[in-house]
C-alpha cells in the first residue's frame, strides 16, 4: 500500500512536504464492515481515495452479523431500511416481509458486498489494538490484532484470542463501529459459574440453538428479549423471564408491506427518499398538528387504536405532537398501551408487572413484537419481577433470587443490552493530540461536534456518533448522510489542497450544549435508558443521541458546509507552524433549541409581519396568539381595577403571590409596578399575564400591571405621562393594594421597560417617590436604532428592526426621539437612579442598547446587574411555561430583583 499514491496524497505532495512525500500507507482506515463501513468503502473508492477496512468478524454485516438470536428483525420497515446509493438494488432485491429477518438482511448486505467487490478492501478477523495521532506528520498510526480461533464478539469485547497484526499509517481514521455493537458486561454476580448453556443475544451461535425439552431463563426485557421470547417459548419446556424494568411494546403486524406504504413509495421512489432524508426520524410520515390534550378521550383512543394497528415504532409516539414534551400528554399514550397489555394478558397480576409505569413512553426505545404479551398466557412461561424479587446470584444450576427461591434451568439467555453509542468507540485505545485518550476526554460523557468529530482528535470521524440522531432515526438514512458528509469533507479538503480537519473547542462546546439543552426540553432524561447511558453502571448519565430530529440535524450539517466549514480548523499537514491553517470558528446553532423550534413553527405558518398590518389588526393578531399561550403559574389572588391615568381612567391588574396569602398577616408585601411591552402600540394591563404571575410568586411582591395609552391614537409622551401617573397612584394606593409604599419597585419589558426606566429618572428629578429597584427586561433605551445588534438581528427573531421602526414611527416623531424621557440612555444625568437589574437577549435588536444602559448606570455610580440571556430572543423571557430555556435567566433576574426590593 505504501507505494500507492492517490489523488488526495498527490495534493499534499504537490505542497512539497517531505513527511507527506513518504506518505501514509493508506488514505483512510475504516473500522467496521457493517452497513456504514461498506458504503464508505464504495464511496471512497469512487472518489479515488484509498482505504482499508478492518473487521473482527469473519464476514460483512456488522450488527446483522452478530445479532442472530431467534426472532431478530429490523424494527424499521424494509422499504425504509435499505441502501439508496445503488438505485439498481431496488430491482435486484425483493424483501419477503414488511419487517425483514436478520438472515435476510445479512444476505442483502452480503449481496451488496459481492456486487461491489468490497471484500477486497476488508481485512477480517482483525480488531484495532490502538490508534495514535501524530501531530508532526498529521497521520494516525493504527495497530491491529488478528483474532485467531473462535470469533464470538465484536471488535472490542475480547472475542477470540489475539494474534500479531500490523501497523498502518493513515491520514484519516473512521469509526464505522455501530451504535449497539459493544455488549454490556454481565453485571450479575456469579455470571461465570453457571454450568449449563449460556447465550448472549448479541453474540448468538451461528448454527442456532435448539431449546427443545429445556428449561430456559431469559434475563432482560428489551427489544432483543421481546423479539426472542415468543420463539424460545415455542421450543422450551419451561421458560422463565426475569424482568427488571418492563418495556412498552406494540405489535409489528408483520406480513407484506402495507398498501399505504406501497402507495407512498411505488412510482415515486426518489421523492420518497428525499422526504425520508428531510423527515424527523428518517422515515416519511405525516407530522401531527395536534397535541394529545387538544382532543377528547374518544378521539384520542381512536387515534391510538389506529397507531396500534399501524404497527411501527413511530406510529404511536408520533400520534400527537407533544408526546415527547408534555408528561400529561405522554401519559395518555402510555396508559393506552397499558390498557392493551391488561386486555391481552390473562393473569391480572402478571399484566400489572408487565405494565411500565416508571418512565414516559418512547423515552426507552419502543419495541415491536409478535405475540410477546400473549406468550405470558402460555402455561409453561412465567415472569419474575426483579423489582420485588431481585437476582442474588447466578449459581452452578441456575439463578438464586433474593426471596430465597432458586430457579433451576438448563440454559440462560442474557438479553441485557449494550454499552450503547460510546462503548464501541472508547473501548478502542484511541489517543489524540498530546497523548490524550478519548476514553478520558469522554469520561463525563461524549463531547463531539455534530456527532462526527471530536476536538483534539484531528482527522478522526465517527459514523452515527453520539450527539447525532443515530439510534433515534432510521439508521439506514443516518448512515448514508454521515458517509456522504465525511467523504464530501475529504473531497473539499482535496479541492482546497488541505488534508487536516478538526472541530474547534468553541464549536464543540456549543454543540454539546445544544444537544443537552434539546434533550432537556423533552422527556428523554426522565428514563434510565441506554439513550442516557443509564444502563451501564458507572457510565456518565447524559443523553447520547441528538433528539432534534434528522431534518434539523441534516440542515445543521449542510449549513456548516455552506458557511465554509463553520466550527472547523482545516490545515495542510505540510504547514508545520499552523500559520496557513484555515480556522472558521463559530457556533452552528446558537439559538436555544426551544426558541429555534418555535421560530421554525412560526416560519412554517408563514405569518405576515406585524408591521405589514394596521395597528388594529396587529392588536387582534396578538390577542389571538396570546390565547394559545400557557396560562402561567397560579397566584393567590388576581383582581382588576382602574387607576387615574394622565388623561382618564386606565385599567390595572393586581397579582398577589402565593407567599403573601400564606403569611396572612397584616404585614405588607413589596409592591412592583409593572409596565407591559408592545412598542407603545400593542398590549394592555393583562398582556404579560404569565410573566407577572411568575414575577409575583418568585419575588413575593404584589405586582400591579398597569395599562397606558397607546399609539398611534396617543403619541409621545402619552404613554410616558400615564406611566408617571401610575407611579403616583401606586404610592398613594399602595396600602390598599396590600403593598408597602417604602418597598416600591418598577419593572417592565421592552417599551414597558423604557417607561419603567423613565419613571425612575423623573422620581429622582422630583425627589420622590422613592423607588427601591428597577427591573428592565430587554429595554428600549436608545432612539437611534443603530447598534450592531440592530444589524445582526435585523430579521427573523420576532422583534425585527423593521418592526421596531414601525413601533417608533407610530409613537414618536423623528424630531422628538432624542427626548430624555424616551432615549433614557442619552439622558443628561444617569446618576442617583435606583439599583437596576437589566436583562438582555442575545438575538434581539435591543441587546446592545440594554447592555449600554447597564454600563452607563454603573459608570454614573449606580448599581446595575446585567444578565445576558444567551440563545434567547426579545420575546423569550415572556414565554413563561411555553419556553423552558429562558427560565434560568428569568429566575436569576427575579431573585436579584426580589433581593433589591425586599
Ligand atoms: O437491550 P436493552 P436490547 N439484571 O438495553 C435488562 C436495538 N435492537 O439488546 O431496563 C437484570 O434494550 C434491562 O433492564 P433495565 C434497539 O434499538 C434493535 O434488548 O436496565 N436485568 C433490559 O430489560 C434496542 O433498543 C433491534 O432495568 C438487566 C434488558 O436487560 C437496542 O438494540 C432488535 C440487567 C436490556 O435491554 C437494545 O436492545 C434488538 C441486570 N443486571 C435490539 N442488565 C432491531 O429491531 C440489563 N438488564 C433492529
């Protein structure tokens, strides 16, 4: 291989580097000859990039080579789970069932390997002993080990004895090792002492097993167990299933592909596949528009029945759009499946044990079965609930339970799962720059950029790595996407005469955060699942797959490339001093994920911009939107009234916090006078209702939200005059409102924050009243509308710069905008003002003027706490109950403000 010079090496050689001239032995080393490894080999070959693959097994197939247990099938329909890169395969291969069995899928993979002559690039019966990055030559040195004798496990789990291998130097190193290929170590005492037959589902004997006449125990009730149990029960004399956590399973209804599916696929294969690539799970589906709680019980039941009959892992949890977000919605689907279990299983006690109750449905991978629950109606099948009767140890003859019972069996089947997603990667000894071991870097959970690469390990790629959609998607689609992204990245390097690629620390940190934040807005973290690494003792508990969906993820990968490999350092290995490195540092998805989802939904609705409406229509539109928002937290009391504005009576709403009611004494609470947002044009005393409730509860203050006159009917300074009138009234009526006039504070959002800021100026100028503190949430402070944040956030984040101009134009003439009352940042004097808490949002045209105001208050000798809401937009903090990610900064602001007020 050493003498073989490819196009890619040629690009490096042309740069005149001596190290490169000797060249690596091969461009790419691929680990694994499963679905991913095979496509990678084919594509690299087509691109003129040399590659060698290493595989522990003695043939191709990956997961389909190892998982030969009875009943093993793919839980994604065969129409979806097949290669798309060779379109002729569709004519050459006919699947015999809707869900193909493992032997059929393995035959398919073998057929593809033969057809494309891929085995010639694969060294079988060989595992990777270690891999080391050399920063000087920018190559990986890989040492392999021959697996002599019995091959009974994937690369990294010690199957077979080790023999001498070889040492290969390559430029790029790709782990195509699969997400579920490293079996979990048996963590049951005595696992080695049993003298009967022992089987592990993920390493089933190639000749099959005959359980006829035998007493068999199956440990575990995940997908592998649920698929195999009915078939083992067909043969065994006695079968005992040991269950620690029950799983949700729905019937696969296997058979020929359904008419619906065929109609959707046939005759429009290319469109279908494009839909799959841009779908949320890698399978085309109609996305639900409704939440589960938006329909009545009968409609919901009918929808779930339909999903049950449909029989796909996506049908039930995809029945409504909030099943992964809202626990109450999820519970409706969970209870539906429990009712099915109770109706199928004859013995009520057994049925209850089989009913999952400790985690939301879908947060452990849903199973598809054929007669699983029915199997427990067979007289020779029994179930042990390990939660009430744990395993004490495995003995020579069977399994001893803590209850004192001993199960004597002839065979034990371990269906105990995998060290998923990271196991197969970190079990290989991989050392990156400065000798850092990947296993150490990932000790507290994987850190990747896009699940494709990891900082400090240049030129190391992962196919469907952690923090990519992988196991939450149709793997066939995700594998092809990754193989294509990786090979495109190599071609781009070649085109630009580069050969090193590595994510930056910033990009990686942001992606890890994005992945975790996304998981945190879903119910996934609530389950002790292998998605969370929770099935392996000692493994970091962190969400492993990217939960944002195949479509969003693919778009991120596309955007990274279209932005010139954003978040990557790329280099030519000939440039030892790094001077010529191409570094495009940055963050691909800086918006908080729930904000991103909300903006996507708004974009899909194609709403007209507010500034294209009349103020009347814009107000009606805002009212209609507000009606769909969550109501906000309960408070002890709400009352409405009017107060004397500068030109007549105006409305207010008073919120009594829980604490004030609980104390039920004559003691007065702090009083917060609140001014709503809406650009002096929109909104009213109750339009920020949810925020005011939260403000009251978290500060323990009485909050009084006041209306004021709006433009264009009432132009500047009408709203400012009303704000002052409201303050004077609040002081005089404080005790009546239950508030302490000596602990009076003001708060506001946006234009309302501008009013709150203004009344502080005027109270100082007039010597009274005393204002204890001011809370300014994304305030308007500067009339010029010319800060960098106006340019950066001009479009797309609800408050656009054109909408802000529309507000300003309606409220105040250009000539009057530098008035101190409006342009509080440029007021003649900023000293002597109440202590302030100023919150700014990263993606807000008003960000910089809010920050400048906090700075200016401090510069004038005052106190100002500035909280920056990273990843948030102008409206984020108001979305109480609707957006999860702004809650942290909102609470921090309330805590600080509450401290100042009290
Ligand atoms: O593994 P699992 P799996 N004592 O981790 C139990 C894919 N797959 O191999 O939940 C007692 O789901 C464990 O209990 P608990 C598919 O994505 C795909 O079945 O940890 N019990 C659990 O019940 C699937 O999700 C197909 O409390 C112990 C079981 O063992 C993934 O592979 C087919 C135990 C393990 O279930 C993994 O499925 C099969 C102990 N010490 C699998 N340790 C397809 O259709 C573990 N358990 C493509």
